[in-house]
C-alpha cells in the first residue's frame, strides 16, 4: 500500500482527454484557438506515452502550456466560487455532526468531512460533483468508513506530541470541509501550515479561494509556488521545500498530492498521511483498494 | 438541414479520445504495446486539429493504423455477435408490431425499427448500448417520431417507381433491425443492394455479420471495400463507386455514413435519404435538431 509513481494507464488516457475536453473550451472561445490548444494537448499526450512519462509529468506541463498559450489566469473561478459557497452552506451542519462526538470519534468524523470535501473535483473522467449533495456524501463517508485506515495512528501521533504540521490542501470548496479537522489539530496545540497552489490550475484552491473562509484564522496559509496540481518537485518553490524540511508531520489531501508528493517526501523523509477519496480504479489498484474508497494512509518513510 | 462536413469540435475531441480508450485495450494486452498505440493515436489526433481535418479524415486513417500496427483483424467480434443475437431475439416482436400496420404506417414503423437499431453503436462518448432494451428503444422511436421527417417523400418515391436502391448499412446487429424495412422495399419491387464494410472496424457490420441473419435472402450483399466506418471516398473500392453510379436511390444509415457519403453523393448526384439516430449535439447542431433525435432526411442534390 505504498504511494508510488502513477503511470499513464488506459484509464488515465480517457480521464486526461476528458479533462482536456473540459478545460480547452474554458480557456478560449474561438474555434481556431481551441483547435490549436487541442493540437498542443494531444501532441503532449502522445509524447507522454512515447516517453513512458507518469501522469503528473504529462499533465502538469501540458496544463501550464495550455493556460500560458491561452493567456488564461483563472478560468475555473466561477466553478470554484460555487464550490466554496456550497461547502460554506453545508459547513454548520457538518460541524454539528462532528460536535456530537468527542476525542477519537470526533477526530475521525472530521476526517470523514475532509474526505467528503475531496469529491469537489473537476479533473477526472467522472461526472462533475453534485454540489447540492455534499452533506449526503459526508454521511456516506461516515457510514462507509476508511478502506485503508491509519486514522488511529494519526490521532495518537497528534495527541502524543506537538510541533508543525503541513497540510497539503486540494480543491477550492474542499478546503472548507477541512476546517473542522484543522481546528481539532490546532486544539491539540499543533501549529498548522495549510498549503494551497501558487497560481490557479483547474479547480485547485489558491490563496484567493481560502482567505475569508475562516481557515486563515486557524492555520498559516502558504503555497506550493506553482501553477500545478499537487506538489510536483520540479515546479514547487524553494520556500515550499523549506516548509516541508522544517515541519514535523505532513497531511496530504487528494489524488494530486498522492501522485506528486512522494518524491519530496522521500527526499525529506517526512512522515505523511495521505487522506483522500479514491477517484479511479487505476489509483485504487496501486493502493490496493477500490474506486470510491476512502483512505487515510500512513507513509512513515519512503 | 444539409448533411455536410463535420469538423472536429470540442465534443468530437472527447468522443474520439473515449473511443481510442475503448479500442486500444481491445487491440493488445501488453502495457508497452498499448502505450505505443496511444502515442500513435494522440499524435494523429493532434495532427488532425493542427491541419483542420474533419472527423472522418482524422479517425479513419487512425483506426486503420491502429488495427494494422496491432495486427488485429476483428477485435469487436464478440461484441458484434452479442449485438446480432440480441437483435435477432427481438426481431419477431418488432415484426409483429410492424405487421399491425399497413401501407405508409407500416413503412414508417419499419423505419422506426431501423432507427432503433442505430443505437447499437460502440464508437461514441456515451455509454455502450443496452442490448436488453432494444425493443423499448423501438417503442420510444415510434412514440417520439422523427425530428426531421422526409419519410413520406421516401414512401412516395418507393411506391411511385422502381429500380435499384443501395442501402448503406451501419453496425452489426443494427442490420437485423433493417430487415423489415428491406423486406418492404423489396415488396415494392425494388432491387436492394445492402452495403456492409469491406473489413472489420469497430462494430461496423461486415459480410460475416449479416450472412445468416436472413437479410441476404432479401438483398444482394455488397461492401464498401474499406476497413473504415462510413463510405470514405479515398478508401472505398471502385466496385462500390460503380454500385452507386448504377443505382437509382440511396438510403444511408447512421452518423458514419452521414459524415462520409455526401462527398460521393455530390459526385454522382444521387438522391439520398439519411436515416439515423443523432448521437451527439455536434451533429445535431449541423442538422438543426437535437441529440437523440430520430432523423429521416432527404438530400436530393448535393
């Protein structure tokens, strides 16, 4: 159950191309410019297969190139705002549910909320998330539990010591559902650094997407320094790497960070917990679980 | 409402890539070979966008290249056999329904069956067809009617004269649902030539897929001579072009023939009726109707 390199599978091909089909029309209106971007995108994808690249090494430079070629800054802004609003609307109910519990059960329920938020993802082959059903998803995560479950180890780790924890955030809106979890960790006297993306890419959260949600009162907000999903080592800032070097524990949200952070984790030998909803059977097979499973996976040393 | 060139739209990009994602794993089992084929496929797609090709000019050579690179002959054979069996199972019920009517209503109902069969398509972005529900689809086509409806003109044309009609067949299984329609045309004393594909490509019907279904007793079976969907002019045989030149009327089934036959129709100035289920909003917008609409479209002179 080690997090490791995610090669371009058959399923990835479909997923990436559906993502391309979603992104390109958001980047430019004209048919000629869209055709140019499609041509670039499929060329990059072809090269990715020819050179046996993994998924992030294929998609991240491709997305950077598309955004840059289109002169686009934040085409997912409206989608992100809708996601944040939907999550903010449901947060009080989620908090009520969490506050019915105490100690480990409370912590575990806050993890369920953080995983439920992880369904707010517009970069995979499935249907776009139903923002009206976030609370239902939270309940179903509670009911289903975690297929890989190192939540007890995380709880003990957080209870038995303190220090600096870096949380690698994921998508806009999802970050709102991380709030109860962040609050609990802060109450356990950890200092929390919450990392968002340096520049917009798809619906990944940037500073703009978290400031004002309340999380900034619980955690220091920092960034990867990159326009990219996850934390790709070749694109993140020195400042981000210093943050990792300097912290005691990492909590990593979502598939994008699972795909990219292990390279940095290995270098700095940082204990990391990967918290996510598994979005595809390809990643599921790598983790040894199933699509749509909920995962809290401890990776002590890479 | 003229049938015309189908450029590569955003929707086409998604559709084609989903088709690639479906076909490649059927062509070869090994990861290395699949990667090579994906690389080829996405390179061709990139070039298609760069050179402003239309859909068939992009996909047909690409599919030919994939089949040839994989040394594959008929990977959809099992799917095609299942489709034929499902259609043969439902045909008696369909025939019963049709035989409740007479004259134009009978003819129109046989057209509904021919359109219902057109859902047996594995080369588009939607879900694969539910082979258990073919009779239900037939009933819904009857209920919905034809959004573009030149069925009366076709009926009068077939009633008022006779000669040679070429039917451009489409997918395996779908051809079974064309049988009542072919029988009626034959009863009107037309000589029917039913055209299938020269070599297997996706789930398009070849000679092997129609011989034994009973249609060969009603019509002469001929082929396009090509391993390609539709009737792409640069790939079809001289014999096929002679057939077109020599006939009095064409009935063309499905989107693939709508995408490709107009070039030949224009050259030979043959009155053609395009009979299909509209599978995507892109073709719908070109025809001036909606996705999932049923169409019987007369094109007298191109």
